C-alpha cells in the first residue's frame, strides 16, 4: 500500500469529521483482485469518495468516484497527493471523442504521465 503523504504547502479544509480522511477498504480490494485486477490494486475511501489506485503497465492509475456527484478538484488533488508518490506526474486526459469511454457516471481517472511529457510546456 502506498504511504499516506501530503506535500509541503498543500492546503486542505480540515474539520473534525475529516480526521483519518483516507481509509483503506480491504473488502473492495480483495473483491477486485479476485475479479482479476493486479495485486497492486488498492481501494480507499476519502470521505464520501471511493478511490482506487493500481500500478499498470504504463505506471500509476488512480480513479475517484462519488455516488451522487462529480468529485471536487480538492478531493481529486487530495487523493492524488495522499495515495501516489510525489515524484510521479499524474494527468487527467480527454482523448479524441471517437475513443472516449465513460462506463460509470461521476468517475475521474488520473494516469501517470509518460517521461518528459511536460518539457514542451517549460521550453524557453
């Protein structure tokens, strides 16, 4: 299981209800692994959001969902920084419309970016 970690300067709105925000879900982890997911798959709850992390052939994959709404940006960012190592760059991609697939409502997926993907954005 990845270590829980918050980067320096990452601000969160914290209340008493949020203490212990990220909770492992061993039952969901076991069920999904039994259905054929990789042994690296882990399931967690972040307040009312269900989060899955898995290391796939291309690298890390994180999915986050909520039953009634889209996860907020703060929830997505918190899950990413709590559950994926900080030295990994994660992206939320929107592929061409003819390859876009959305099997479940209210789910976002983050994938590990390929090496050097951000170089064009930082060129002088």
